[in-house]
C-alpha cells in the first residue's frame, strides 16, 4: 500500500463512513433532539403562526376585558 496523501473527496468519504459506523448510520448524536433529526426539522406543536394568532386574538380580548372592568371608573 502506497503512502500517498488523500484527496479531499477521499477524506470526506472516509470520515462519513467512520461517522456512520460510530452512530448507526446517523450524523453526530448531539445533532438530534425532539424537533431535529440531523439537518431535517421535524417540528413542534408551537410555532410562530400559533404565537401570532394568539397575539391577534388575545390582545383585543384583553382590551375588551379591561374596558368593561374599568367603565365608570376610568372612563364613561
């Protein structure tokens, strides 16, 4: 076996192979959580759309409750 330097693609392939063997075909173990599977986002029940929707509903509702409870004391 000759002792020549590896090309970049050979080194990447060698590292990917070693990583797959060490982690049962997955990427690094620290890349995984409930919401992420490597570079693929699995999601969560709460997202920005849920937050914005709640903000648009709860803000006017809170203002109506404040107006109702403060009527006669602060205004009207």
